C-alpha cells in the first residue's frame, strides 16, 4: 500500500511539472534551454570554451573603462610612464619612464614617489615587471635587464640579449605565472617573412632557461578576430590589421587572461585574450582621459591600473585605478 501511494504521489508531481512548463512563457523556456546547453559538462565534450562564451554573450569585460575609481597625478619626472608593475608585496606601484634608467616606487593612493632605484644608463625603457624579489626591465631593442629589487642605489642590472632588435620595438612586459615566463609585446614587426605582415607579436622569455621563444606565443591580427567571431564590427578587423600597436601587456592574476593595451590613434584600446590565444574582448579607450596609455598592471585581487602620458609640456602623467565588477 505504501509503495502504491508513493508511486501515485510521484505521478501527480510529474503531471504538475509538465503542466507548469507548458504554461511557461516562451522566453523563459528558451532561457532555461540555453542555460542547460551552456552548463559545463564532464566527459569528451568538456567545459564550454571562452570563445563560445563570447559568442553567446556570456563573456563580459570585468571593468568599466569609463569609470575609474581613482586618478593619480604624477610628478613632472614621470610625464610618461612607459612601464607599470606592482611590487610583490602589493605595497607599491612600480614605474619606469622611457628616458632614465630608474625604477620608481609609487604610493598607490597618492602617486607620490617613495623611492627611486637606478639600474643603468639612460635608454628607451618600455616595460617593467617584478617577479618575486627580482626586477625585469625591457628596452625597446629587445634587451632585458634583471636586478635584485633589494639592490642598493646605483646597482647595475644584468642584461639578457634576446633574438629581438629595434625593428621589433618591444613596448610591453608582463609575467605569465602559469608558464613561468615573461611576455614581450612588440609594436614593430612580428617576425621574418610575409606570414607576419600586418600582425603584432608577443614573445615569451622563459625564466627557467633564460631563453626567448623562437616563435611568437601570441599573434594579434585580423584573422584572430574573424576566426573567433568575437568582434563583428569591420572597424575592429581593420584595427587589428596593422593598426593595433601594443604599448603595454599584463596577465590577470585571477582569470589568467592576457590584457594588451594599444595607444595608437584609432586603435587606442584594451584587448583581452584567453591563455589559448582566443580573442575575448576588445574595448576602445577614450582619448580623454587616455591621451597615450602605455602601462598596465594588476593587484592580486584584480584591481587594474592603466597609466597614460601627460598632455602637453606642462601636463602630468596619470594612473587610473579600476575595480573589478
């Protein structure tokens, strides 16, 4: 009797559920179906890819680039911050300009210089990254300089000569923790031969072997946008065909996504890639306030900083802070 009663209750619940579903508005049915299709599953199919999320509208940039949480106005000495990083302990912003061989330790709340560390003679320094207790500085001709962050004033940095040269025009440097390597973003040529025309490259420098990858680890091009179907506007395809000029690069500490800043004219933007190289997002940066953005870095909690060059001779360089949404 108990079994018969239980089966009867189960049957009634099933009939009720079917009736509710039949009365449900079409849009809600569709939403439920979409949610089921997008749910990560185990087995051969695996979880949904980043590009699939973008195509279905599920991927969203985690920052409102039009609403900075804070603006830091820098001293005249830092009219152009060409490289930006975060100290390993999260206490300071680190900056380098493209003229002096110095690393500047900045207060995160005021932007004031707290300490200066000289590492070499004047040069075209375009990237900066702290990895553990070491500082790495990239020069535009592809030379990397390494020194202890605790080094004394006037310490000389150790140079690492890569296969890159001034024609590649290295403009950005980032630490890729997952692969224990540095990423060198090039504004100039991407490689040798026609296959690299109208493309921009990011090379990897292994911190284990201290060697540069022979081929780019990432290639930025119009094919990248079309292949991933992430950017549908033809304007962006045109931007990625020779106009996109990397000026800074950083790896997000939580998602592992690579953020690449471009400071050139109509290509002034932030591009986001998955670790696989899939294009996830590309967003335009307004000329005001981003006159010429050339630095980007993150705190461990995902807080993002973007630096921009001063406007005019009397202007001041600025750094903008963005909270994750």
